[in-house]
C-alpha cells in the first residue's frame, strides 16, 4: 500500500521557518522524483520544488528560490522542504508528490499558515 505522509505544517509568523517532511512507503522511493506542490484557497495547485531520483538535482518555483530547500534521504524514504523567510503568500496546503515514468502518487497535504 503506497503512502505519502506529510508532517511539519502549522502556523508561523512572517519571516519564520518551517520544515516539512514526507515519509514514503509502499514503493521504491529511490526510483522516484519527489516534489512539493502547494495550493492556496481559490488558486490552482502549483509546483514548489522538485528533486530528481538519480542525481538529486533540484529546481524551484521562482517565488521560493533562495528561501526554500528541498532534500531527500533515500535511507529513510523521506523528502524534506526547509522553508525560511516565510511570507503570508506562502500560506497554502502543501502536498508531497512522487513520480516515476508511469506512476504518480500524492500525499494528503499539510496546512502551512503564515500570519502575524
């Protein structure tokens, strides 16, 4: 049974930091590119950051470059998103995504709220 379980969301003040985690099970984690997406109320889901399976290459949405860092630990089947200098516009539900050539899996999401 495939599972992607996100954790680490919550309420944080502007300028603060959060670290999201996504624990994967039920598939060969190291073979999958891993991504974080987010969806704010009334908006479409958007890609935040992605890390490849083989080389660990990363790419980021322009809106988070220099503030967010995606990483993965294949030994722990976990992907992380370190979020620094958070802004109110980062408020959204954040989703973990796993993708191979012919399969895509999604987590249930974790809420991140940036507010004073």
